[in-house]
C-alpha cells in the first residue's frame, strides 16, 4: 500500500487579509475616481463652454450701450453730475468714514 499524502488545503484567509484586499480595492477605486475627476472634468468643461455665447462665458451682459460724443459733452455731463451729487451731500450731511 502506498502512502498518499492528502493534498494540502489552501489556507483560509483571515479577516485581516480580507480587510487588506478590500482596502486595496477601495484605494484603487479612489485613485481611479481622482484621475477621472481631474483629467476628464476639464475636457468636458471646455467642450461645454465652447457651445455657450460670449455673454454667458464672461458672466455679464452689457447693462448700457455706449454712445459717442465729444469731449465737451462729456465734460458738461461730469460737471452736471458733480453739482447734482454735491447738493445731495450737503442736504444729507453725508461724510466719508
């Protein structure tokens, strides 16, 4: 009769080894998420921004339309505004902090 040794059974993994595997997978998934966020997000953002009009990209729209005029007209306008607001300051007694 030959003595046949029973085949060795693989060691059962302990809770620690299983926990390390799960931690390693979680870390790999986190690294993949970081790569996707920091590499693909700017590309998607650029593609999205390229389809928007200039006003949306710059974040504002002109609230007034500039009109032409002579330097004398501008000077008269500024003088009138200074006189108007000087009167407001005098009546209210506003002071600069």
